[in-house]
C-alpha cells in the first residue's frame, strides 16, 4: 500500500527537513529491534515538538494509518 500524497504532505509540513524517511532502504533501518517482531514501515519520522506530534497523529487518524512508536 502506498501512502497517500496528501498524507505525506502533512507529514513533511510537521517534520524538519531530513527527519522524514519514506524510501524502503531508509525505513528498513528502523524495521527491527531486539524482539522477534519485524515489519517494514512506509514512513519513519522524527518530529521535534509536541504540536508536530499532535498534527501527525491527527493525520494518521484522518487517513487510518497505524502508528508504531
């Protein structure tokens, strides 16, 4: 499933330059940890403020995109 362009625009608006990753190669670095669970994210981002997090979570709810923290 490709993320909607409108959704990605919202993410970019609320994420500093260089803090939003959508390429499979970039996202793969964040797709595993020490657990046995693994999955490839469609986007990885690093918001810098509380307001950015609120706007990003709101967009996820609007587009029914799951969030993993």
